[in-house]
C-alpha cells in the first residue's frame, strides 16, 4: 500500500474531514445504513436482481409525481423541449445489460481511510436497462454551434462541501452523443425503483456510476464548462486536499469472485472442504474488453476460463477449478483488459478514495 503524507490544511475539501486510521465514524455508519453494496454471492447472477444491485443515494430519495414530472431540454439549443414520461417511452427503445460501479468502491480498504461512504468491494451491479438513446433527442433540439457541454440535473438536492445545490453532472457534447448513452426508465423489465431514479435517469455505460444522474429533471446545453460541486470538486484523483486533480470518468479494470465455501458469521472468513473447488466470478472494464482473468493461490497465478461477453458494457463471467489442500490460503483474482491495463495486487492511495481496483483478497481455510 502506497501511503501519503496527509496535510493538516483547513481548506475546504470534498470529504467530511481528513483521512483517518481510526475506527468507522458515526457519520460513515449513517451513510452505510442508507446505501448498500451487492452481496458478493450475487456475482453468480449475470443480471443482478434490482434489490441486490448496489445503491448510492447522495442526498434524499425525491418523491416525483409522474403525472407532473417533465424532462426539460434547453439552454444553447435551437428550440427547447419538454417531454413527459409517456413522450419518452414513445420514442425508439433499447434494452441492454450495463455494469455500474460506484467510483468509491473499495474506499474503506485504504489506509488512511478517506471519510465518505465506506465501501468495501460490493458497490457494483449489472442490470438490463431500457430506455431511449440520447443523441437523437439532442439532434431534435438542435445544439448551438458554441455549446460545449450538457448539464444533467436530478430532482435530489443537498449540501456538500459547503454548497447547497441539486445533484448535477455534465458531459461534453462528444461524450453525450455516443450511441450507448441513454435516458432509461426501466430496470430488469420493470419501472425504475424509486431508489434507482424513478421516473427517468441518465445511463452512461462504461463510466463510474456518478455520471448516470438519477431522477433526471433537466438537460441544459451550456457554452462554458460546468463547475458544480459534483463535477468540479468531487470525483477527482487527488493526492491531497488541494485540487483540481484528474476527473474520474471510465471504470478501471476489475474482477471479483464469489467467496468460496461457507463463511464464519462474524469474520466472514471462508471455510471449504479439501478437493476440487470451483472458483467463479465476474470481470469488467470501461476501457476495453476483458481479455484475461487470473486466479492466485498463495501468490501462484493460473488462468481462468472466460465465458462469452454478456454485452459491450457488461461484466464477463470467468471460472477455474482449484484443487484445495488442507490449511490456510489466500485466494486472489485479477483481470486484464484490451487496453493492456492489469489489476494491481496493491492499491495506490488517493485522497478521495476513488477508482480502487486492487485484486480481491479472500482468506480461506481448507479442512
């Protein structure tokens, strides 16, 4: 683990305080109680059931009466649009599996620990999302020649970093025009659950989940860079409290396994019987296709078998048989994508606890 020297600066910062080596705070526990990760045994599902899919809610779940809700598209456009949910559903629809992962997944494993939602490893899930592509809607509105970004604003709002504002993120015009970027209204064949963005959310496949704005109410074309808190301050790779750092975008290559055997209730340490043990899991990346997964047993790596991809922006299943011998073992998995990126066995620390993709480590007792 590469550790930083933590500044004692009192400058405003995106986290709730300086990173700490101490125990979980009450504030972190409050966040953990509101949000939830996907249990790792749910990796056995190609499509994550909605109730098991990870969930991060920055502020409060807004109550959005669908009969009053409208999506407004305006700003630097030839003509503004105002659409009901039925208007959007009447447009050409697409259904595709997409893996979403929270950018802070793994934050609680860092030392010192950045103070925010204390994710371990399960802030991920893959759903079948149904909606309509965004690009034709933008073409219909007619983007002005000097438009540089689109700002997506949700119905939820709160205070973070001393700023009170709705949750909002932006994409460049080029990013927003990608054919896979959609406005979605269904998850796994059902209307979006309230906690997942009902009635409409943005979906940006291949990016960490912060880009897929929930409870979407407006899209505004702007002629200068959007500097809202969630865009300009949060979600940056930093080594200290002072920015700006590098903005977070695409998901780093990652793999996770279904923990083998059975768990001890309190420690979650795994127990398996000696002999052949099927290890299996999922791997994904926003930077390219998964090309290889390896499983390490006590530091000795072996290749896993890859199944066919589930989709262009969804995780890929892998499996391998381990002939387990009695004793205590450490089992790990790591993936490589077509960009050449390989998961590291050590995590490089960063101030916001973002983009953590070190190889999973599972302690196993074989009896």
